[in-house]
């Protein structure tokens, strides 16, 4: 962008991008459509990467922002890599690259799209990140583009095909990590890979073979990333440490829960009818599948083998997830439930239950809202019941 357009975008950063795109006649000589696209990207950046929300930034096509890391996740990843020289094979918009540069001596980033590469160079200059070198080229040719060894290599394979449809298999991503990993490991001891959350972790471990550690990263109540550390010496799949981590805006851990598949398999769950309190593990813990260890670590009983909710007589603090106080346990009966729900409004969820929440609400004649939480569940004796719950006073979910 030229300085005039950059200034125009910043001055209109709070405008509605669609309305701005229709105002061509008001701003003669200004490429309004381009400016509106930049305003839209800038507004997204304000939420996703707040430290990049400043005048002079340049944003390439929308796809780059969609797959780009959030600032919180990028800060977290920067805390995982060793200091020294880092090679980023998938620069993209460069959010991860930028935060790596804050902990690494130097960062070499490869980007195959010249437009995106130029935008990254521009933004790194605006941000004062002068220890980053951006190279335009195919990451598969990294040995030619940037010869030598590195202290770490990072890649975030693109998860869209040539028709821009999302793909979820390693071999369908670009670059193809399965074809490239042996070459990568000949140039570094530490490879960090970002994967789509929906990729099956156990399948990925088998396919990648050289996995040494896995991180499941949760931010703002959602699983944002699954990260794999690859090394030359693989570990047995059952002994690979998996760290489930919830992070705050600064990328710092709100909680950590580490386990192995072997420990999860050996854990013996305790089952119980609903007691005084109900616990729903955090999304990342549910993604991990480490539900047996979850109950064991926090001294909680499980409601049913396939009902991933837990209970305890006394309130247990520090449990990653949501906590509720159980007011009553009802049959799945309209009259009985309505008697226990003031105002006939509740937030409804189901776990291992025959009806979806929407159908359950219609059958029970309940509206949305209020301070009551309903869970349709199956208990360890296979009864289908409705748990009437509320948030415990002065308890904060993790």
C-alpha cells in the first residue's frame, strides 16, 4: 500500500467494510474496494492479533487470515521452541513467524505466494522484526532455498486443496509432511508441526512415526491447535507425553494436564450416581480422550462409561472445565422437570442421551436462558435422567 491508502485505511478502521465498499463516489481517486478489504482484515486482526492492530499493516488474501494463528496461540508456541536459528516453512501472514522471532536469534521463513511473502516482509518491517528473512519459494525446496542446519523447524501445512476446500488428512495438506519429514529431521533435532484440531491424534501419531510430544491447546473455550514435536528418535506410541493446556490472552497456561496413552489405558475409573457437584471436562481434555485419568487425578467419579461427566460429594476446585451444583435429579418427564425449573427457562445439554438438546427442550416445554442448567444423561445403571444444576456461588470455571 502507498502511504495515502494506508492512512485512509487507518482513518476508516472503525467503518463497516461493506458500506465503505459502496462509497466509491465519496472518495474519488481512492481504490475503495481494496481499502474496504484492508479495513475488514484490520478489524479481524484487532481481535485475533491485537499487537498487530496498528497503522501501516498490509493484509493479503482473506484465506491467510483464516488459517493464521491467534496471538495467544503464537505466543504459546514461541515458548516451546529452542533459542537459536528457526526455519518456518509456511510463513503465510507471518503471525507465528513474528512471535518466534522474539525468542529466536534468527528466523528464516519460506512462503510460496509472492503477494503473501511481500505482505509479510512489509509487516515485519513495520513491526521492527529485523531478524526475520522471508524467502519466496516452495517449502519442499528448503534445502536449496536456505541450506544448512537449524535449531528448530516449524510448519503449519495448508489445509485446503486447489479448489479451496478444507482437507483433513496429512497427505492432502501442503506441504506433504509425510513425504518431507525425513528430510526435515536430517537438518534439525526439533520439528514442530501445527495440525487441524479435527485430525485424529492417535492416527497422526502412527502416521508421523517420529512423534516425541503432543500439545492440545485450548483458548477461549475452544480447541485451537494440536501440535506435534518430531525428533529423530521416536517414542513408543503408548509412552508419548500428551500435554493438554488451556492458555490465556498472553499465551500463558491456565492449566496443564499431561498424560500418556499407556497411563490412560491403565487408569481404573470409579462410577457413581450423581452426588453434590457435576464436572464437565474442558474441550481440550475431552478432545484428548484422557477421561479416566481426569477422574483419577481430581478424585471424581464418572456417571457412566460413555457419559463424560463427573461428580463429587464436596466441591473440588481447580478442575479444568465447568462445574455445577446439582440441585435435583429428575426423570425425563415434563411435569417433574418443570416443577424443578423456575421460570421454565434453562440452558440444556445432553451427554450420552437419546435426544438432542433442541428436542429435549421441546419435550419438556422449556425456553432458553435463566440461571438453571439441565443435563440429559445416562447413569451407570443405564437410567436416562435429567440433572437440574446451577453454578456454585463464588466458583470460577477454568
